């Protein structure tokens, strides 16, 4: 099973060091979270910089809040990044749950799911070389991967997971092993119902901090601030894994559930965590 690194969002200037260390290590993917009304780097811009500073590791949005973005421009940005990285882009997509993000972009939170479905229809058509509309031509460049970059969908409700089979290539699950298995099964069931060939790619995510007590406390504080809007920040922070044994056990548990990759998400800023995580693998 593959293992990736979820990058911290607290200081964009540190991300080059994280990316270059991960590229030299055993990790397959770099992931980056997305919010708008928050002090975090814009993921497509940041990942473009990191892709240019690395040679083999994949870059993944986890998840990009597509309904906040213009569809045609997003399709062009994703195709450009996929083409220029030789197919190293993984486009993890979601709908977003914060009122302020939607208010800042003038989008309707109530119709975000429907908008994402409409966006995917347009982007898949554009990535395949088709026109934007009946009287508007194609929008290039052609992505490196035929039909567009690999697309993962995150979510917990059946309607969100169904998009994996309808539009995507895989499922992104930000859930502990104790309840991720049911989500994996739901994604696979929809995949069969849509008569898709093979299996959806399953990517799990766990939150980790590996280092000194100060680093762990800082990571917990950063994660709590990020998820305060959910009303469940305390419970989420309590699930952060902070020892090599906990992290190894989680990776093994996800492997037993049939996950293809586990993303180890870091909220502490110390790039030495990359080396510590590499050592435990």
C-alpha cells in the first residue's frame, strides 16, 4: 500500500522543504487542504510550485472545493497542471461546508452538490477535447492523462460517495479505520451499480504529529483552529496519532480494509516530521 504526506497549511514558505524531502523518500503523494476564508495557501497555486520543485511525487488536492470556482477556468488550470507534471496531478474534489467560503464567492451553499455535478459534466467534456458549449469551442491544453487528471471525491453521505462512480476514479475517506470500512463498501457498491470496470481507488486520511511534545501541542492547536467551524474540533483533535505505533497500526488497519493509499496529514510545521515518518515506514 502507498503512503502520502498531507502538508501543513500554517506557513506556505516551508512547503518546498516538505515537498523535496518527501520526493526523496518513500512517499507517493503530497496532499493539500482547501479553504477560502482562512489563512492557508491556495492549493492549485501551491501544488504547481511544489510540482516544479520535485520530480516524481504526485500532487493532490484534498479536497478542492470545486463549487467555489469557475468551471471553465478550473478545467483549464487542472489540465495545465496535469500536462506540465506529466500526469502527476490528482484532483480531489468536495463541496465545502462553510457558509463564509460560499458568501465570499457568491455561490449558493444550498445547491453546491448540484453545481459540482454540473461542473464535472463540463470538465470531463473539456478534458476529452469537446467544446465548452454549443457555440463555444474547446478549452485546452489537453491533459497528460486521457480524459483528464485522476479525480477523487471526498464525503460521507451516499450522495457524495455516489459521485465516485458517476464521475470519478476513486474515493477519499477522512475517517478512522473503525468506520471507514463502511464508507469503502458504499463506494464499491456504487461502482458496481454503475457497471464501472475494476475497482475505485480508495485513499484514506489520518491526522498525525510526530516529534516533541511542543510540536504535538502546536499541531493539535492548528488542527483545532482549522476545524472549529464543525463544532467537533475537540473530538477530531483527540483522534490525532502521535506515536510511531499508532501510525503503523492505522496504516495496517487501512491496508486490511483494502485501501490503496493512506495520507498522513500533518498540522505541525517542522519538516523533520517527513524524515521521522519515512523512518517508521
